[in-house]
């Protein structure tokens, strides 16, 4: 059985807190996302508990009649519990040093391990096509796990939403970028 996992970054949101909903554009993007994935037989949907992630795949869930499973391990990475005005530079540093950790936060390696565990478990299930919806930084770390050249600049170039597919073929995981920013006009 050829297994595929569609890694989805949530649509445009009103903010960063877990309870931040999608913007009006985000809801439009969620509908486009559902249409974009409509030709794929989806067997399972797993989401971050953050409202913006759940709302991003609700149209797909309704269309396919598949319940959204919540997995805390898909929550966005906490870079630090401190307010970091220079957070982009700090985030970049964590791409270069996967062990680097700021107060109250988790290292890139720790965050990568938790999302890789979710993906490994999904590949070990008896289903073909799974959607996993998460956040930009966590998604980037997952992709970096499979392609070490995926760096800070790649993270900066992700869109909301964004979609990659991981295919498990011949004991190897292949990665492909499916979404292009041109799919939705603002």
C-alpha cells in the first residue's frame, strides 16, 4: 500500500494565540484548500488543537464526513515564554543550532521529534491518505527532518495555507510541495 501524508499549514489567522480564529480570507482559503484536496481519497484528518488549524480543515472534514482528530503534539512550537522583540533572528538561530533553546521554549530538535512521531505513527496505521494540519514552524522542522536543506528562508517562504505531501515508497519517504501561492488571489 502506497501511503501519503498531506502536511497542511493552517490558513490565514487573526493572531498567534491558540484561540485565534481564521480571518475572512482564511475561511475563503479553507474552502479553496478543501477544493484543492477534493480529488484525493482522504482516510484520516489529524489537527493541532489550535482553533486556526481546526477551522482550516473543517470544510474538508464536512465534505468527506471524516472526524478531525486532535493531537496536542501538532501545536505550534513555543520559541520562548519571554517576549522576544528579535524573535525572527532567534528563530533563525534555532534552524542553525537544533539544540538551541530559549527560556520556556523548546529546541528545534524537541519540536521536530514530536511532529516526526505523529508522522511515523500515521505511516504505521492501516490507512492510505492522511491529512495532518499544523503550523509553519513545526511544519518546517518536519520537512527539515526529511530534507536538511529546508532552512529558515524556506520557512519564510511558506504561505498560509501551504501543502506538502510525504509519500512512503520502498522504505523511503519522498517529499513534494503541492501548493503554490498563486492558487488563491487576495
